[in-house]
């Protein structure tokens, strides 16, 4: 067994080891990456040949966490790991987006990357190690790959940048980003921030890149040590240079004319470009056209791409005629849907989000039960991208990875603006009705408006924008594009989404598709993005400038009160009897949780009367009976020697027959009391030994004069 190990010192006493040659040796490449007690196994397998007709990179990346890694049982009836959680999907996407651009353009063999967490201690965060593990597995394989890459997390804690912080450290961070890069270039950035500046984000990226360079060098040394510097040969594409030349000669001028025609309608642009290809195909012999249709489409795609890029770089003309810094027309509307607790429509060009907000109680919290993370979430954001939004004639098949990823970006953008003590559970749902550009950024804008329409007192409005890039000569000639179209994303070199308030960035997501992207270009993109964000902010402020002062009439009303910790049991009662009884009587929903040395009581109802009744009952339970006080009391039962009355919720005492009236009463029948009657009683005394209450009704009645 030839085991090879490389160690990376992190500079803070911790180290990362990469081991290969011991486990999963039948995979094309496999490594075990370890930091502390956190261990991830990464494997990679690629088919020897491509499926005929494949003209893309069929890459699958799966990140999975074993519950056993942290000594836990999975939830559910089967008690075994099931479908990937949202968190696992998000980590898979982080790795996929960093790896995908670095496979050779003509390599089309199915490739599967699996990263599995096998050990964890809950101290170090494994997601930042997944990219390193996947790249190292590729490095020790013979699969063609223009890497290596690595990923690191950078957090800013008390003004200092910390690499790969622990869970505990991250709790105090005002910036949390994951950066992926090669030795020379940044490939991907994603994270959330608490209104940081553009300069702060750039500096964090630079800190991350310096650390990544060390990781990449270790992988190069590992690749050499296992003898995998030469990768497998392959031939996944058939080309016809004469056909390629003919396609370019006969279609480029027409495609360039269309690219510079400034057509603002997406569908007509598509039809016009397709007409050029159809005209060319019609000029060919039908048998040749049928035999070569795949190659024709491939070559014409390159024609379209070059025409669009040259139009921007040479003439400054975008497909829809806008300037590079120009934002498409925006309109928005709030309170569009009467049923939800808040709603908004946001439309930017041909991208549209219809977003709703629902306010709920503690019972609506999202439960998080993962291998390393357990807890609850009081802010939820769900993003839906139906096929009709792009005019596709196909069925919806559930939530896809893309929807989870884009929804998470909008979630990160808006969550910091929800007050920490906000009593409601908030769910935002964005349905994309049209899409030609960034629908996740439309979700952020629509989400802001819908939250304000619902009366959620957000700290500040948030908007977002997607930036693009067209570059050549390793970035020496470039154009940064504000508010990119779908085609500019597909045919361009960068997709850089930035969200924030007027005071700073709250979230970002960047994917880069080319080598040689300088920090100068990134800085230009960030500055231009800020201008775009503030322009969009001005537009949505024209629709609604601040949160509504009150909730919608049909929204639940929630009151939060705090009680002594030792009184929680009294409010709940044995088997929940007391709290269930209060809910049944008042119609309010009551929930209690222990926070520190207090009990936090949340009372929700659709009307003030129910809330007031519940508050009164809870106050009665937690109130300490005071000697000499008068209490309205309900007769609970009649006994021969008196009546038991409830003078405070959950507190009963005996009203002895001798304390009913000043006159002598021989039997309870003479008292006229019956169960359910409400009478006033006075608390005369509390027996210190037994805790029994001495109550009197006659003490509240006028004493009759003495007879002579």
C-alpha cells in the first residue's frame, strides 16, 4: 500500500492533511482530508468515453454528511440518511461552481465527484474543506482538469480576518464568505455580510487567495508524488473545419448586425438569430444538413457569442441597446394579493417576481436537524422558478438545486434586516413569473417591498443587482455590464450578484468563467454594482418608502411577555392541561420557551380580545397571592363545609361555610351558591406550613349591627 500524505500548516496551530492511497482505491482518484477531528473522503470517477452527441460537461457533485460523523442518529422513521438536505445541496453547488469551468472545453465524459463527511467534532466547519478535498481527488487521478483549486472561508471578527474559523468564532463575525480560486485566479465567491464596504470585501478575497495558493501548491506536490502529472488522452468531439469556416463566413455578418440592432424583446431576438441559422441550413443539401445539424448548431453558437462580445467591446452596444451601466426599466407594486399578509410585484425589464409574506407564530418555526447543526429558523425564504417563466413547455418537477441556491442568496441578503427580537416567524415566497436576467436579485427587491407591505419593521431596505463581464487578452480589454441579460450571463465571462442597503453589502455570489480576472476588474464591478443598487433602491422607494406602521387586519397579532423561570411549569400545567385550557377558552395560541432565567411567552390571535384574555390568565397564574387583596373567584365545587373557589388561574382555596356571610348558615343549600358562580373573595391568610389559602366573602360584606 503506497500511502502519500501532504500537510498544510494554517499558521494558527492547526493543520490540514491530505492522504491518498489508503481508501477507495478503485475510484479514479480519492483522498481523505483532515483538519482536527473533521475528516472528509473525496472520490472522483469519470467515464472513459462521452455519450454520443454530448456537447457540455456532464459533471455531478454530491456532498453528504454522515450523522455518525458527530455521533448522532438521523431523524425520521427509517433512522438513516435520505435525500440531500438544503445545506448539503448548497455545499455541493459551492464545489461544482468552482470545478466546472476548469475542465477542458472538449472533455465531455460523465464525471462524478462525491465528498462525504465521515468524522466531525462540531468545532471546525467542514464545508470550506469540501472544495479542497474534491480538487485533491482530481489531482491524484488521470482525469483532465485545469486546476488545482481550493476553497477557504474568511470571516471578519473584531476587525480581523480569520481563515476557516470555528463554529464558535463565526458567531461573532460581521462577514462570512467562502472563496474558491486557482493559483492565479479567483473562481467563485459566496457569502453574507453585515453591511460591509466594497473595499472590505475585496480585502477579504485577497486574504483568501493567499491561503488558497498554499493549498494549490500542496496539491501539485501530491500529484507529482503519486505520478499523475500526465492526464488521460481523450477525443470527445468530432469537428469539420471546412464546415466551421463556411458557417462563420456565411452567418457572422448577419449575426453581428442582429447583435448591434438593439432589439429589446427577448423572444424576437431569439427568433431572429434562429432565422439566420435556419437560412444557412436551408442553403445546404438536405442530407448534409441532417448529418451535420449538431456541428452546425455548435459552430453557430460560437458565432452568436463572438458577435455579442464584439458588439459590446468594439461598439459599446448591448443586445437590447443599453449602455454598460444602464439598468432596464423598473416598475413595482405592493398589496397586489389580498390574501397574504404582504405582497409585491417587482419587474425589471423582462424579469418579474411575485412575492408574498406570511407571518406566523413560534409553532411555524423551521426545525433544523442535520449532522452538525440543530436549531430553529424564524425567517424562511423560498424561491420558485417555473418553466413558463422562460417560455419553456415542460412540467415542473419539484424544487431543483438551482432554486435552492438562488433562494439561499436572497435569504442571506434579507435576513440581517429582520430585527433580532421580532416576535413573528416570517416566510417569504418568491415566484418568478418572467426571467431574462437575475431572478434572485428580483427576489431580493420584491422581498423587501413585500416585507414592508406586511408591516415587518425591517432595519433598512435591501436591493440587489447582477453584474456581467466581457473580456479579452486576459482582462486587458474588458467591459463590466450592469443588470445582465440571460444571454449576457450565458455568453459572458462573469456572473457577479451583489445585494445591500444604502450603507453596505449584505450578500454576494460570484462565478467567473475565464482566467486572468484582476482585482482592478473586480473593483470596477463592485463600484458599478453599488451605483446600480442605489438606482434600484430609488425606484422601489417610489413604490413604498418604509414599512407600514401596522399589520394587515387579517394578520395574526402577537404579544410577547416574560415570566419567572420557575413559573413555566405552572403555566403549562400537568400534561399541558393549564395551557391547553387557556387556549381553548380564549382562542389564542400560547407558546412558552425557556430563555436564560426567564420564560418567554408568545401569545398570538387574530383579535385583541383573545390576547387580552390570555394575558390576564397568565398574569393570574404567575401572580403571587397577596394577603388582604380581593380577587374575583369562580366557584369550582360545592362541599357540605364550604365551596372551593379559583381566585387566580391555577390557584384554588376553600371558602369555608363560616366565611360566606355574617349570619349563621347551617347548610350550603342556604348559601344559594352553585358551581360556576363568580364572587369576590378576600385573601385573609396563607398557611406557611401547608400553603393553604384562607378566604372570606363575609369580610367584604357590611357587618350587621349587634342586637341589644
